[in-house]
C-alpha cells in the first residue's frame, strides 16, 4: 500500500544523495535499504521524523464520521482530550518488525486545515477552517453509480463574505505556496515509491501468489517486483500554481488510462483549447486552461467516455481487439454525442455506456454492475478472466481464506478477559456493538439541519432489543452510556422489537456536535459512533502485485472491517444530562 511519508528520510534529499554519488536513484535507494541506513517510515511510525505533520481535510468529516477508532485519532494524532481506556499491548502481543516505543506519542500533527461549510467535529478540532461555498454558491459536477445522470451545481448567489469555492481556495493556496517555494525549494528531483497497480503488468510481479521477503534474505529487493516501484519526478515547486491551472502535457504522449484501457485524447485536447482557451506564457504556455472551475468541469466531461461517446466507442473498440468480444455497439448510439457543462446546466443528462464502468445504460436501461461481463462475456479483471472463489495466494492460504469462509467475531472474553455477550453486571449488559452505514442519511441529508432535527430525536441514538433493555431497566428514549476500552458514548436508547438480543446499533455519522451531553464515565462530552471502535487492518487487504489483488486508488485496497465491538451498555443514573 502507498503510505506517506514513505521513508525515514526526505525523498528530495534521497535524490540529491544519489546524484552526488553519481548513481541512479533506484540503485542508491535499494543499496541504502539493504544496508539498513534507510528504512520505510512504517517500520517506526512513532519516530518524530516519520510523523504526518500537515493534514488538509476537504469535503470530509474525519473526526466526526469516518475515523475508525476516533478517540485514538484525538489522542495520538491531535493530542487533545480523548476517552481511550485501553492499555498498552503486553510484550508478547507486540509486532516483531515494527519499532515499539514505550511512550506512544500524543499530538503528532502540527497543522490541521479543513475546508467546510458546516461546523462539524472536524472543524471544531481544526487549527484553521476555510469557509467553503455550498452547492448553491459554486459551479461543480456530480455523478455516482447510484443514478445514471450527470448534473451541474450552479451558484444561485456568489460565495458570501469570505467564502470561496473549493477551486478558488486551492488555487489561492497554490499561488502563495509557489511564491514561497521559489526561494525555498525551486526545482528538485523527488523519489516516489509507487505501488504495483491493478490492471497493469504489475499484477504479474508475484507468480503463483508466492511472496518472498527480501528483508529476510529470501530474495533481492527489486523495484517493481519484490518492493514498490521507485519513480523519479522532476518538481518545479515555484510552478505548482501554473501547472494546477492547466491541463498537462503527458496527455499528449501517454493518453488517459483507466481500468487498463488507454484512450487517445488528441481530439479532446484540441477541443478544450478552443473551449477553455489556452495559457499564455509561463510553464504551461499553450496548454488548455483550467484556471476556472467551469474549465475543470468541461475537461472532466470531455475526457470521460461516460460523457463523450467518441471516447466510449474508442475504448470498446480497443477492448474488442483485445478480447474478441463484441462490445462497441454498447456505445455506438452515442458515438457522436459529447456532453458539455452547458448541457448539464440545462437538465441532468444521462451518461453513456463506457468501459470505465462494468454496467450498461444502452437503450435507456438503468445501471447495474457487471452486466457487460455477464451478458457480453467481457473478461473479469482477474487472473483467469473469470469470477474467483479460490485465491491461491500464500497469505490467503495462511489465513485459511483461500475459499469464502465465515469468520465469527473475535472472542474478546478469551483474548482480553472482557465480559461475555449477554452478561449482566454492575456495569450493565454486554452486547455486540455495530455501526451500520446510515446510507440514506449521511449521503442525502444533514442531521443538524433544523428540519431533520425536528423529525428525529435530535441527537445520537443507540438501537437495542427489548430483552437487553429490560435487563438494565432501560425504557425507550432513556439516556444510556456505552463503554469499552476504546471510548465512551452517551446516547438515547431506541428500544425496538426489531433488534436481536445481544446486539445494539449506532448508525454511522451521528456527529458529536448535536445534543451530546457529558458522560458520567469521564465527565467529558460523549463520543461519536466510532468512539467505540478502533482501526484494525486485515493482512489480506494488503496483498499487492498479484492479479486482481493489486492496489488501485479508490478501487481496491484496505477497507473498513472493524465495525463489530464488544461494549457494555448501562442506563445513566442521572437522566438530567449536562453539557
């Protein structure tokens, strides 16, 4: 998996050191790794030189929604108050290949910057909050695989007061960064450790799924085979803003590649030169302009087969030649169609069937994934081109998961001496705590909206069964507290016959800002749904360089599997809460 920082040394300095030694960068880095003079940052994540120092959060609520193990983020990333109750792992349970520091650092981050138009938990914890424009104050595009349309955001009013659109905010930051970089960084060579990617020849890096560890002496460290690829990139830091405001030259020579298909975009680049205008002077002279948000929208629409029938047909023609399967007719009806930003402003526009997705909208049908694979026999993106039920990878075999298998929740009683599910004691009833994805809420509404508050209980809720509620004397709408080693949650109980005994739900994305009282357990404000979880990465999710198990950004990689915790729920002794 790609991780940053990658090494325990500045990658710019690594390139300089290689140049001073008169050696190729990859050779220099490999030799430094073998000699132990250079290490991956992940081998010692608590070393100060390996801390993440600056975090920019855009259109996300990390500390009020998605940070699994939220209290650990507060403690170790920010160094602020948290409700972590877990103790350090004993020596026999600590990792062998990662440096363990007895005093885990608190507050690794130097700067937390957030762009948001809402006051969320994340903005409350941020050092700097940039006021962001809402959907009705900026130009933007929206489309998902959950509906077959692409539609525009259009400003009803200009961004008020100091508010700016995301595009304007980042361009302003880039301009100031470039001004200062001219005197501090200039032109440098950067070393990037690039992952072995899905839908590329990198998938053949580990034949038969056999992983050899070069650090254990089982093989040599070979970039792109037994370790990440080592790529050098020439950075002109003073030109970052100029490059951000233009469509770059690599599209001329490399085209645009997605899902293993490379699209030639010469025609689209010429179109964008006329549509957006070209940059005059400077690093990006003659390139299509991306200076404005509408320019970016036009570029996205022109360069995607889902909105440009010429590219969709071109992509399917390439797939036909590769697979021998008839596919181009899926987009042929729209070969001459190119959706513009003005089209989306007039009305939502149906997208075009494209090899970028696995579904078909041909003839007006609605999107459903993998229909092209099933109906047209387009090979699946796997080692054999078929659906796989058996995974012949060393790690999968070691985990006993070569075939699909049910894995029950960890026995926390046997592992850590925690109470068993269903036990009732002085502290309350022990249950399985789950955090279902509140899909039709987090993606479609904001719960702090006054209308939504009036339709709900106006704050965090935990669903529990009638049987579990009776065990601890809880009635519907009572305040309860849920406590485990990861944190504390205060919420109202929703007592329902629909809940199974022994399991409680707290739906995803109930923010800490909405009617969250102080807890009796800690005296501090209660947490969010992820205050009772912690981050656990499953080893099999880190497999790379082998067929369909190879990494791709936002496509395949580690997923959140830690939504099942053992928790003790009790009725608050004082139902008159304080804030």
